[in-house]
C-alpha cells in the first residue's frame, strides 16, 4: 500500500517514541492503583509481578497523581511495587476474515484451539458512532428465518431491537435460530456473562448442527467468572468486529446476550472507582454504556449492522431500569413470556406486548393488514379467555370473541416453530394468510390441537350459566 508524504508525516508525529513505565502502589478488591506517566482512560497496560505471568489491565480511572487499573485476568501475585508498562495508549484488536467460524475471548483472541488468526489488521476497540446526518435510512427488510418475527414484528436492515426475557424462557435458543437462519452475510454473536457450560452448549447445539454453515458466524464469549472489565470489553470487541465487516460492505447481524450483564459489569467498575449509586444502585456510567454501544450500529455508505440485544427481566418486571433504558434506545422490542413457554409455545414471543417501530415503513399494505388482523384476533382471544376462566362468558354474546376463539388453534400454530426450521419471509406471509383463513371450530375440517380444549371450556361455561342459583354443580 503506497503512502503519501502527509500520511508518513502524520504517522511519525503520532508514533509513541517512549515506553511509559510505572509501579503499583495499592491493590484493593478488584482495583489496582499505581503511578504511571501519561496514562489515559481506556489505555491497556501490562502488570508484571515477579515470578508470575504478566496480567493485562485497563485504565478505568485517574485520581490526582494516581492511576486506577482494572485487571483483565487473575490478580494473584500482585504486590506493591510491581512494574506497570503501558502497552497501548488506545485499545485496539486484530480483526480479519479469518475471524469467521471462530470463537474468541473478550480480547479478540481465539479460544477454540484452531490456531491463531491470520491476515488481520488492528481496528479501534471504541470507534466514534456514525454521524447522524450521514446515516442511511432503513428501507430493506431482513429475513431472520423466524416466522413470528418476520410476519408480525418485521425488522429492517440496520434496525436495533431488544429481546426482553426472564431466565429459562428460550432466549438463547431464539438467538441461535436467528444466527443460523438469517440471510445476513456475517453474524457476530456476543455471549456476555454466561456460564462456561452455556457457551459450550450454544456453540455445539445452537450453531454446529447438521447442515448449518457456521463459516459466517463469529462468537465472542466472556463468561461470568471473568473480570468485569473483560466482560465489558467483550461487548466492545464484538461491536468492533461487526463494524469491521460492515466497513467491508457486508450485511452484518450483531446478537448480544445479554446487554443487562454488560451494564452490570460497568456497574461493578463504576462502584469500585467510587462513582455514587443512583437508580436502583446503578451509577450513571452504567446507563451511558447502552447508547455508546447501540449508536455504533446501523447503516453507513458501505454496509449495515442489524443489532439484537437481550435484556434480562427479573420476575417479568418491565419497569426494570436497564430494560426500560434499552427499550427507549432501540427501534422496537420482542417480549418472551414465561407463561407462553410453560404452555409449550416456542419461541415464546408475546406478540401483544412486542413491537417493531419500523415495520409499517418496510412492508406493503397487504402485509400490514394481515398483521393487524392477527394481533386483533390474539388480543380478543386473551380477553375472552379470561372471561371464560371466570365463568362469565356465554358463546354467541360477542361475535368478535367467538371468532378469536375459533381461530386460536391456527394462530398458535403460526407462532410456534421448531428450532431446526428456517422459514423465509415469503413462506411466512403464506402461512400468515393461511392462519387467518383456517376453518372454524364448528367445521369438521378444523384440525387444531385446541379444539377439544375450547369446546370443553364452552360446555363447562354453558353448564355453569344454566344451573339455577343455589343448586350444586
């Protein structure tokens, strides 16, 4: 690659001609304090305890004449006087096409035993977001291969969406389905704060299944036992990798599970350096991480990053501050319901409480009409089902409720999908139309698994309403 005189001059001016060396003065909890000339926030340092392996650390704070470091590895062996060397003023990672099909740690290094990465180049870990006036508009749909999302929560190329869910409702399974089945050129999956067993299961069971091409998938993993600085860094590493492929002209899908654990990692760091707690014990810097990550996604003049972030909801508390902040920053949200998961619907997407803010701008009028009709029937069924359970509804009282009850079998069949299935956007529209035109309960052709259940509910309801007061039932 040829360089002009101006580029050479700039490179010389920016070159580091000194090695900055300091020493540890204090080790408290997760933090290391020391003296280090010219330290700056975000710089990467090497702590070299005598007789032990060197430990990488990141500068997370500056206090008067002291630097505050957060080790990215084991702190065993650190002592006062240990040597500190600044390795890079600005954090970078090595990225290239060889990352595809690999599993990396939070530093961007391979951990899958398949050898080192080749033909890479350094990219900044924290790059500036796209200029808001230079962002391209979201005009094309992206096919995720999941019919409940394709049909009722259609996403656009470059959109940002949150998946709100509690533990054990199929969140990781849904992420695996999307990573395998989407029509994106590259998928970057970030597993933050997961148990080591879950990382192995995700790679083996969700990605490396028969007939699935994983050569377009990059996995970045930082397990729950690792340093909060490394967990936080893993989120930025995955985002930087996605930016690299976007700038190469690819259509990138970024999946991060979970953004809540990224915020928790920043909370640990913020509280450790003395930042005051605010909302529910979270310091302000914890919430600042969310837009810093999300605003780096989207479309530029070369490629796109469509981003899906999961947020954990404890006891389905949708007023959780992290979930609320994520929901306010994204372009839509997908809610996974424990009630639906326990009823056997997978993926357990609660369509009534989910939303894609860009869907009406992306799909045609016919698609909008079908989706609205589906939502109306589902909402009416939920209202009627509650009345039936209370014994307060008689068949024929409300025609809209009756119609919803007749169609519920086909609606639930549409929302359910096997993890091994990949259903395109075109196939989704065909199935969506068919689910709304399915025969009613009264028709002998109506073959749905809920017909007997609903007919029995009607019969019990009729019996209750027809029994005179005071008589036993």
